[in-house]
C-alpha cells in the first residue's frame, strides 16, 4: 500500500479551501501532490495538473501513473491556463508563485477564467495587487488565512464568484480602519502628511489582507515583523544616498514602517 501524500501546512491549507467535488485546475502543480491528495481524500471530482516546466511535468506524470490515477488527474505541459479548454475546470489552485505571475496567467486566458467559480491562491509577493486587481474585476473575497511554515508566514486567499465581500464593502472597512489608525497610532505631523499616511495605510491594508487584519492571531503579529524588518534595512541603505528621488522614496517607506510598528503595538499590546 502506498503512503499517503504529506502536503505540509501551506498546501494543506490550500486544500482545505477547495470546494467539494470541484473540477480542479492546479496550475504550477510541480509533483501534483495537491490534486493527488484531494482525489485520494475524495474531495474533488477530477483534476487537470499543469506545469510549464518539463521536469515537474514528468514528475507529476510519474506520480499520478504510479498511483493509478491517470483516469481522474490529467497532467498537461504548458503555460498557465493555456492547456485548459473552456469548461474543463470550475476551481483553480495556484500556490507558491509570485502574485504578478498569477495575474499574468489570468489575463492571458480570460475565457477559461470566466468559467471558474473559485480561486484558491497562495501568492508569494504582490499580495496587495492580487487582492485589488481581482476585486476590481468583480471577484468576491471569500476567505483568507495566515499560517506559519518553516519559520515564515504565508497567506492563502480565496476568491469566489458567488459568496464573499465585494470591493465596495472592503473599501468601507478600509476607511473605518484608517480612522482608527489615525486616532490611535503615534505619528508626528499627522496633518502635514495626511495623504502620505492614507496611501501608506492603503498599501498595508491590501498587502496584509482585510480579513487577516480582523483576526488578531499570532501569525498576524509575526507578519507585521516580517513586513517591517526588510523595510528598516532598505531605509538604512537609502539614508546613504543624497538623490532626491531616493529621499522621497525613503520618506514614504518610513511612514509605512512607522504605521506597521504602531499598529503592531496597538493590536498586540505587551503583557
């Protein structure tokens, strides 16, 4: 008897959001562990596992054939959604790739995407752009969750055609948060830099995630640290430059950094 697939916390969370009996498209499938796990746990009706690279494509084929799943999981070599025909899938999983890459994949195959009802995404970078772009195009934010794996914080974001929060509702939530932030964080020259503070908070809100901000879980506190530390290092380097454009960017980054630090103190007060 073959061993069960061990996905690890990140892909297990992705798997938990896949709708029951979905026709799944797993893009960037690598070894196809996610669709194999979902099929063997009777979660999906069928799957198409896609990878753009020959090596992972061959590995996925071998893994699926060795488990006798060729009839239910079809492995295809190709870029993004291009190997998928209209109506073949109604849910998509994309995990472990950059957010900009995800958006490029969606924009390259709008007809296939139009037939999909659920997106389960785990972007690594450009998370705010992913949220905002998909909400702008009419998707609903159904859920999002943070988790820790190997000392890092990852986020899974779920979009739906049918249920969730619309952009208008989330923008109203953003405005409510901004009022609270403006009242509670300790920032010098609030009136002078009001527009800059608003822009910085908007960046934080979409980057971290509207629903994640409401969670107050330890992973959120760690995410604030992960977001702050590289910014502080970048600011230290920028201080060495006398170029005006670098100084302007440094000022913007300092506001973002200060907001992150102040919000962390406010949301996670020390005992």
